C-alpha cells in the first residue's frame, strides 16, 4: 500500500466521523428533533467500533511492514483527533438534552 493511500484512509475515516458527528449535533441543536440525538448516540457506538478496526488494522500493518510504520502512525494520529471532539460533542449534547 502506498504512503498516500494510508494517509487517505486515516483522513477519510476522520472526515466521515467528523461530518456525521457535526450533522447529528447541529441537526439536534437547530431542530430539537430527538432523531438526531439518537443517531448521535448510535454514531458514538458504531463509529467507535469502526474507527478501532481501522486503527488496529493500521497498527498491525505498521508492525508487519516496518517501512510503513511512521505513515501508519501518522494516519492513526489523524484518526485519534476524533476522540476529544467526540467527548466535547457528547458533553454539549447531554447538557442540551436536560
């Protein structure tokens, strides 16, 4: 796998999770429709599983192919940016649900 493809995988995973999280959060804040809140909760559950699968796959690939290790770590780092964003969005969502 080329280095650029590895980085594209991390950026795509980050972008899709970030876009879906923004849609759920701002959809709920603007419309007050609980469907967005429910979807956001499901996104946390399923998004975590999908992102963990991508991260573990990249880490295993980096362990096997030592030449690609730094690129895999960079891609994993991009994906890990979603964690604090998800925590902040969850806290915002919980305070607005009360």
